[in-house]
């Protein structure tokens, strides 16, 4: 049974935890290993520039927009391809166990993103305008409820 009093706070806690993880990875890229060395290392490994750009945008969106609760579902879904690619990457290189450098942590992060996409914004989210496809759906729902 879902406790409707605390569920929004659980979504908030998950959202803030994910935001922290994204901020930590951005910090590592820019302050610890350096952005240029990160980018050059992945280019040397054969990754395309668009993949690296997508990764950066997904991490920045995850850090900032999840912190504020802006379009939480869409940001979570937007970050999932990066995590899926990382799960595959670490599974091939190191296996499952995190202690061996495997995919265990990244898989847990992916599952957290899926849960966040299913839960939505949670408590204390910034209110933003509905996206066009949400507005149409909401208008249709209002019409149905008015008629029925």
C-alpha cells in the first residue's frame, strides 16, 4: 500500500539523491580530472563527439533540473541512454560487481532513474508550464470529466 502522505517526500529524496550523483560526476570531470583530459581520453577511446556532448547535457540536466524538480520525468528518461550505455560498457569490461569496477553501481543508478520517471516530481518541485503534449491531454481530460 502506498502512503500518500510520504510518497511525495520519497520522490523528493530520490530526486535530490540523483541530482547529487550528477553534480558529483560533473565536479569530477571539471575539477579533478579536467574537462580536456576527460574529453580527449574518450575521443581516443573511439567515442564520437556527439556522444560526449549528449553525456554532458544529460549530466547537467540531471544535476540542475532534478535538483529543482523541473520536468523530472523527462530529464530522467533523457539521462537513461547514458546509463544504459555505461551498464553495457562496464558489463563487458569488468562484469557485475562494483568492487571489481563493474556495472553494479551504474545499474542501480539506472534503476533509480526509472523509479524517478515513474514517480514524477515529488514535493517542493518548481512549478513549470505544461509541455504541449501534456496540455492537450489535460484539456481532453477536463472535457471528459465535464461531460461525464
